[in-house]
């Protein structure tokens, strides 16, 4: 489960960055053409995508930390090998 989540988050990061770059380019193009309404929409969509990127990175770091803690955890002792 953790491995697939890490893969998903790692693949989402560059996609979100490219989407952010495209929306900011759209903002610049719309602002340069004088379309204030479209520029406003592109700005807020770009801001939302950048926040999603930040959340993605934080979740990726958290998932990597959990995976590392699971890897370092000693084997579970169920008490079946007790000496009398």
C-alpha cells in the first residue's frame, strides 16, 4: 500500500509542476492580451495547483518517512517462543 502511494505521489509531482507552468503561461498570455477575466482565472487556477503541489510534496515526505519506519521496525514477537 505504501509503495503504491509513494509511486502515485512521486508521479503526480512533475505533472502538477507542468500544469502549474502551463497555467502561469496562460496567465501571462491572457494578461498580455488584455483579457483581465481570463488572467484572473488562470492566476487562481495556478495558485490552486501550486498548493496541490505543496500538499503532494508534504504527503510524499510523510509516506517516505512511514515506509522507512516500517522498514526499520524489528520483527513482531507474538510471544509464542517463551521459555518456561
